C-alpha cells in the first residue's frame, strides 16, 4: 500500500465493522456485495486492488472471486486490519 498510492483499497467487512474502524482511504464494499459493486470503483481490470477484512479470511475469499471475474492484480492484506 505504501509503494503504490494508486492501489484501490477495499474493506470487505460489514458496514458496522467499517464504521467502527477502517484504514484511511479504504472503500467499504461488504463481501456479499462485491460482485455487484466492484465495477463502480474499479474500471480497469488491471488496476491494483488490495482487499482486507478483520483477520484475512473473508478477504482471501473475495480475492479469489475477483480473480475469477478477471481482475489481474488483486492482493489480500494478510492478517487483515488486526495485523496493522
């Protein structure tokens, strides 16, 4: 995240979790809404996307979904927000 300021940072937790705490600049797209809403925020499938959740499990699953949708540069924040 520090190396590429153009990366799209996506918090896949619930709206309530996001309201409690989140990484500055992150976009909240809850896991269940990712397939419907991702194209609103990421227009180019080659853009760098970093996904995170609380501990890394949900975001790892979302990373796989986004890869299957054709997004080429998707990364999971290992350990989630708890690792920061």
